[in-house]
C-alpha cells in the first residue's frame, strides 16, 4: 500500500497575471471534482490555471518523500520538491 491523495477542490485563477508578476487572482469559485475523481488516488491531475487542493494520507508511514510532476520539462523548473513526514 502506498501514499494516496484525494482532490478537495479546484479553483481557477488568472494565469497570465500570475506569470507576469506572481499575483494570484481567482477568476471563479472553488468547485468539487467530478464524481470519478473524488476517491483516493495515487496520482492527481493539476490543470494549468487552476489551484488544485489535495489531502494526503501518510499514516502509518514517516520518512523522506518527494512530490513531482510527470511533465518532463517541469523537473527542471522546481516541480520536484522533497519533504519529510514525521510523527507529531
């Protein structure tokens, strides 16, 4: 059994403005994912121009992890980041 995640919601934002100066301006409300995307998954799609909020279940696992994007070009643009899960 691995680590799984679940999409909480998605919210559109102005991608052009964000790319211009880093300002995050939402362009619509947060929406739930469609029913077939609401379960626990081992991968999550994160469309451009949307904030995708997810929760993840790590217990009982602790240790070093990395989140990453499966678009090859993103690996060179800080889209692979390490993090550590610890017991509280």
